C-alpha cells in the first residue's frame, strides 16, 4: 500500500509569469485573481490540493520584482517569507530564450538550497521559434533544478504532468488540512480580491496599485440575499474621482462585474454596495499597508 504524501510547495517567479493562473488551473476553479497588469497579487495565499494519495499545499506568492516604494517592498517581503516553510519550490518563468538577469540574481541567492526546485516554463502556447528549447537549455545549465516542465496555464496544458513530477518530492505524512478546504483565507478576502481584480481591469497607470479593498460587513437576509458593503480605499482625491467615473459609471461597472463573480463564488444572489474612501499616502505608511493588505 502506497504511503500518503503531504507537503508545502511555493510557486515563485517574476511578476506576471502566470502563477495565479497556474494555481487556478490546478485547483479546477478560480480562487485567485489574475490580471495582465503586473503585481496584482499582494498576499501569500495557500491553495490546498487534496486527493486520497496526497495533499499539496501550494503557496501563491507575489511576483518577484525590483522594489520601488514602501508597498512594493512589503509585497516582496511577503514573497520571500514563504521560503521558510517550503518542502519544494516551483520556480516559474516564461520562454524568453535565456536566463533573465533578475532570475539569475534570485537563483544565485538560492545557492546551497537543499530543497528541490522544479522549473516551470509557462506560456509555451505563445513561444516562437526555438525560444522554448533555448529557455530550457539555458535554465538547465544553471544546475539549480531537479526537473524542468513546460506548461501552458491558460490552456491547462501539462498541469497533470506538474503534479506527477512534484508528488515524489513531497514528504511522507498525513494531510495538514481537512479534505474540503481549498484555500486558507476567509470568504471576505476572496470577495475583496474579486473587487480589486475588477479595479485592475478598468483603471490604468498607478491607480490600481494605489487601491485597496476592505469588506466592512456582510450578512444574509431571511430571503437568502447576501448584502455586502465594501470600501475601496484610494491614495488621493484624484484617484477617487477616477474610480467613481463620470456620473458614477465606472464604479457601477466595477460593482456589477464584481457582483456576478461574487454570486458565482457564494452560489446566492448578492447586493453589493461600494464606497470610495481616501487614505492619503497609505501606500507609503507601513502600518496602513499591513492594515489594508494583510
């Protein structure tokens, strides 16, 4: 009889390589927000993949990038904190043909790392010419990786191969979470993230990066309707005007598009009220960053 395996696996990589899209594909449902804009992920989030034979606790980390302000430094700390608890590291890249200078720096910082590191080359569906082969060869030459697996998270290609490759590296042991747990965050966090995803989709430049969402309250009425009040916190008066939009059109659009996904998440009808609040300079204040992104 085979022994049950259970472990914690960190998904690391530069911003916008597709880590959250990959984990949504693994989990078979949308648990994490995604965006073509970089640095949408701000928090470490555990997604729990469970079968009869194994439990893999995936840690989705913020994208690695060069810090340029207090908020981005906080995001990077969240990413690197995850390294302490991992059994296996999945390091994700795109097929850019050679080892990027930033990746080389990160990989050098992992010198002496005893935990297995598996390379995932994502976005193979958009690779051109020999880019994929050149990328695999270049990263293999670093000598950092036990395995190299090409995937397409958007097309869910080779996701099962990642799991087959990963499981033998997990420790033998019991499950860490009940079988019905899929994510280690409360539903309020997921709702706030869905609203923030819509802000990323509808605003530009620095606005989405200087915006946070807080769920103030939610309750279910006797008729089954769930009422939710959320505050969209912005950095300045001008950002508040952008979020609200002309005659309130943009915030209505954000609310209606977020509400449909929240209803899909909860399986009930939802009344969503959004308010825009200004907290001047919150992205430069470490206490407020912890309060608004924790």
